[in-house]
């Protein structure tokens, strides 16, 4: 039932909306700060309004109007357009947003195994957004329910309507886990809406966390040591713990046996948290990073190496006569258990580094567009099959519809998408639909181990160790799924993972079969 959130995910993805009447015990005000408590691990906060109003950003926009044009172009998408139609809010209306999660160690361990952690069982999260504009929650939910009924039917609409509850001035829509049809979600997900005066707050996450946010009150102090070591005045703040176990995960090797790297290895393995903050002032941008260690000794060792590396870079570039001024404004210090790296960025630094200069970051993207393949004859592709044999795409012309799914075991979105692709293609095998999982750059041993753990039997995997398919099918990001009809013509291309990818593929394949 992932389509149920093809509508609500529009809200969740951008975290915008709603309003409800006031109730007894409703807090008089809310703050994004209420997302964060002593148990919060991964945290993120962004004050878009203050950034846009800063003199630093206004000056950049005046001198480089192409920046704003590029941002607007990048924000254009079918999802955002549908979201704007649904809520009446656009990206320009967002004032502030935040995110809090618990379960970082579970996330890292799962990703190391090529799996996804379970939301609810392993991970707890809540996200919220503030919009400086009121809205009507009843009207908004009515539009949402109409869309859900159109996509999923009246029974699902009724189930969602019955889940709505009033809580301390907010309207809470509770989406039961069984409607989500996502094996990585083991809890109900709630979407909360409340307007206070000219402000609208929206929150999405586990039900208990969403209700905690709307309970308001004075926020409990966040336990982040790295953020505590950074300047309090900031518009962007991010912090994430680094569990000790992460350094022991397979594939991470600091060369402990080499005495030259032993000090570095011990210092790095002492890292327990990283934090980042950015402050936009009238004429400058202050960037600050804090790396918090297990003890002051580890921090001091890490700072010594950071200071030495910075000094070497400054000397090397000064000797070549092209040291940028910004390099001399990078400062490091050891403060208790933390190493702090700070820099003051001026507008001329960005011009000198080419970040906003002519023909730099905001010029037209030159990455290949796989959708250009649609309607064209598929390129020849011959690759070895995992377990023996050879796959030759040309042999299927005139016989089968071929679905190529480009993936890798380390790619989280690929691991989520591939079961959906299998579910869409398996029932159509006897009608001439062939699924080929094209692995990108991995050896047979880890792939076999991964397939055994996932119990994906009968999946044809071909090995593309030399990335031959990258040029042939414009693969610059995975997952990428390509449907090739019996005439050898590319009919559909999908890049990235979306919750309804399986249903979309099934409809596309059935339409081709019906021709």
C-alpha cells in the first residue's frame, strides 16, 4: 500500500502543512527546538528564513542572480509541483526545519550488511517544518483523502479518516503500519498539523515522537557534546554520534600494524561524535566543525595531526605562490574532548574558489540523462552471469522483454528497489519478461554471500566489473532500471528508488505485453 503515502509522502518529504482549532492544555507556542531531547542522537536543524535574510546571502544573490535561477530549476519536479497543488505551499514558504533520530548504531550496522534498519524496532525519528503561513487542516486533509480514495479506494480512505485525532491543538493523522507495505517499517507513522497565529507546524514520525513535539513546553537540553562546543548562534546545525563499533566493521582498516599510522588509527578510533554549524552574518559565513573524542588525550592527538596537516598545506601552497586567503583563516583548537575546526568565508573566497564564478557550480549539468535512451535501440551488452554462462542482450531481441536493473550490494536504495522489481517481473516470466540484475563493480564472493543472506533465489545476476554498462546505458547513479521491448527498443528508464516502483513497472510491462 505504498501508494497510500504517494500522497502523504508528499507531505512527509517536504514536511509542510496544516491547522487545527485550539484545545485545552494546548501549548501557546511551538518551536523546532522541541524535536531535540537528551536521547536525540542524529540531529539536524536549518533556519532558511534567517539564511535568506542574512546580508551574506543577499549580497551573493545580487551579484550572482544565476544562483537563484539554478536553485529554482533544481527544485522543479513533478513531486514538488504535486505537493504545491496539494498544500498551496512551495519551497519558498519554508522558514525552518529539523530532524531528530535515535538508532545510529543500528543504521550503520544494517548498511554495512547491505540491509535497511527497521523503523520502530531499530530506529526512532521525527521531523518537523515551520511555515510562516496559516492553513486550513480540514480542507488540506479533505484534498489528501480524495487523492487517497482515487488511488487506493474508499476503504483505505475510511481507515485513514478514522485514524485522525485531535491532540493539544494539533491534528494527528495516524497511518497504520499495515497500510505502508514496507518491510523496513515496524510501527505506525503519524503526520501532525497545527497552525498558531501566522505560523504552521507540520511533524512526521513515530506517533509518540510526533505527540512529544506537539506537547511543546521547554525543550530538554540536547546531549550533543559537539554542538555544545560550537557557537550557539547558527542557522545550520548537524550532529551525529559515531559508535565505537563502526571502526570494527568489515572493510575499515587503519593499518594498525604500521607504526607510522598507529597514532592516527588510535586517534581516529577515539572519535565519538561529529558536529557541524554554519552562521550567516552580514558580510561573512562562519563554518565550524567539532569532532568529539572519547577523552581529552584522543582529542589532543587528533588536533595535533589536524594542525600539522593544515600547516603543511599552507606551506605547500604558499611555496607555489597560489595559496588562497581563506586557507589562512582556517583555525583549529582542542577544547576538552573536542577538536574544533573553524573558518570565516567571505564572498570573494567563493569567487576565487570558483564556487559561484562564471561557468562553475551553477552551469548546466553535464551528467548524462538516461531518459535520452527512451525510444532508441538498446546498445549491445554481453556480460558473464554469476555462477557461470554469459548474458547477451542481442539474443533476446524478437523473443523477450528485458528488464535491466543496475545495482550493488552496498547501495541501500538498490537493496530496497530490487525486491520490488522482482515482485513486478516474476508473475510475467511465462509471458516473456526477463529480469537481469546488473551488478556494478563487485566480485562474485560478496554477491553470493549477500544473495544467500537475502534468500533471493532464481535471480539472474550478471557481473559488470569493468562498468561496461555505464556508458551503454548512461548509468551515473544506482539503482537504475531499464525496460527494453522485444524489438530491442528502450521503453522506460527509472533512476533511484521510489516506494511505488514495483507497481509502476508492472503497469508498464503489462502495457507493452498488450501491444
